């Protein structure tokens, strides 16, 4: 008598599946919602989600060829530029006047990079669609709740509305991978509804930053969808060129801004401060003043309080030409590399790049830990979406007639 072969249980695989499901639920669903209520949610929940994903990959052994992947990242042009930027930031600790604060910031940046690499290696090569659908559901629910909170002026957990503003910025970033996933699955009607919900939530926010970021992302999304090869190149050149030639901006923009807003306008005064810094310390454009000086210097009189709060100024003021060139090359290579992604996902990635870059240029606190964490989460989500594209259509059922 032949006995049927019984399938033996695999506790490790079951535990890995549960941990992975929980990790993606935190990353895709819980993070957008919790960011609306507490400012620390992202910094606490994102590392927890990555730890769960890493544990899952260790249990089932899904993280394969880790050394080859790391080597490919490190030896690419963008990876080399990133390593140069990190090393130069570390070297700037020698001449920064705020050594303890700068060291802490560099440590946080290194920690975020390691967290991102761990999450990148832990994301399985084939993502389940059930896990990825948690993202648009979480973003959509967060948008609806954000609209209600914006109408009420905040919640009892956040009476000043600071967490709400940060949550809206997170929605402005996370809506693009959610739209990319829905579009890749042919759910364009749901994608339009989700985009409208996030746009209404951003419109009701007191600060205009989320809306400006969405507008920049929408422009680049349309450009990339219309021309998948030319769009990323133009966007990459614009982003890298704007950063590379940033010290010329106060000289070029001040007459225009003064004519539009007046000589005494805050933006005009900010550009004048930037212009005077370039004229008075031209040699400092080579080395920069060291990490953390753009922010801390305002409190100690080293930098005027009305100096620009923008990524373009901070990179040049802290890291000089070496940091600016390395960052520009890193941006350009990252943006141009999007051409190798699927046509259904590339516009969403480009829109997220443009949204994050626009927010950094418009004065968001790019030196804060939550911003670095948000960017790492954004990258990991797109990695998961890209690995969920191994099948875009369902197989057709074939009916065989029996005669």
C-alpha cells in the first residue's frame, strides 16, 4: 500500500513569512497613519520594520548574493560619489566648530545608510502583491484622516499641528510609490482617486510645502511618462546643475525677486545674505565650514538668522565644492539610472525624486533624522515595488474539451 507523501511543516518559513508580513504592514500601512499623530513615529517604526525584514530573510535564507549586490552598489558611479561624499563629510569634522553635534549627525547618517542597505538586502526578490497593496490602502486612509484633521486644526495628540504637517510631507512622498504600484497593476481609476485625496489634504495644510512638492512631482511624472528616456536625463541635469551652480543663484535671482516682492521682502534679504557670504568668504567655497555649521551657526552668530534654509545653501556652506560635486554626481546617476526600470514604475520614481528634491530646496529640515529616515523608507518601498513586477498579467485559464 502506497502512503501519500505528507508535507512536513517548516516552522522557520512560517515564522519568516509572519515577520515579513508584519514588517511590510508597519512600513506600508502603519507609518503613513502614525506620522499624522506623532512626530517620532517614523524614526521608531521604520527601523523596527527593517529589523523584522532582516530577521525574516535570515530565517528563510532569502537574502542571496548579498556580497555581489553590495559590491555592485559600491563600485557604481553613484556609489563612488556617495562614498566620496560620506568621507568628505567625515573629514569636515576636523574644521567644524561643532564637533559633538556634527559627529552625532554623521553617526545618524551612517546609521540610516546601514538601515537602508539592510532593508535592500532583506526585501525578497519576488514581492507578494498582497503585501504591496497595503501601501495605497495606508496612504489613502492617511489622506482621508489628514483631511479631517486639517479641517479640525489638528488632534488632541498634536494641538499645535506640527505632527500633521510632517505627516502631510510624508504623504507627499509616499503617494508616488502608491500610484506607481496601482498603475503597474492597471488600477488607474484608484490611482487617480488616491492622487486627488492626497492633493486635497496637501491643499488644506497650513504650510504650502506638501503642495509644492506634489506639483514638482506631477510635472516630472508627466515629463517622464511622455518621454521615458529624455525625461530622466533632463530632470537629472536640472537637479545636478542647480546644486552645482548654486552659489550663482543669489546674484542671478536677487534682482528678479526684488522686483517681484520688494527689496525688504524676507526672500530678498535671504538672497542678499547668501550673496554676501559668497563675496566675503570665497575661499570657503572650496572646503566649506564643516558639517552642522549651517544650522548650529545661526544660534551662535556665525550665520545670520535670515540665511537661506535650503539644501542648496547648506551643501555649499558646510561641504564646499567637493561636497557639491559629489552630491550632484550622485543625484544625476541615481536619476538617470531610473531608465533601466519598467515603464510603468519609472514615472513614479522620478516624481518621488523631484518631490523630495523640491522639498529640500524649499527649506525643509534636511538635516533632521526623520527626513533621512523618510528617504530610506521611500527607497525601500520602490525596491519592493520593482521586485513585485515579475508578473504584470494573470495567466489565462485554458478550458480543454473532453471527447
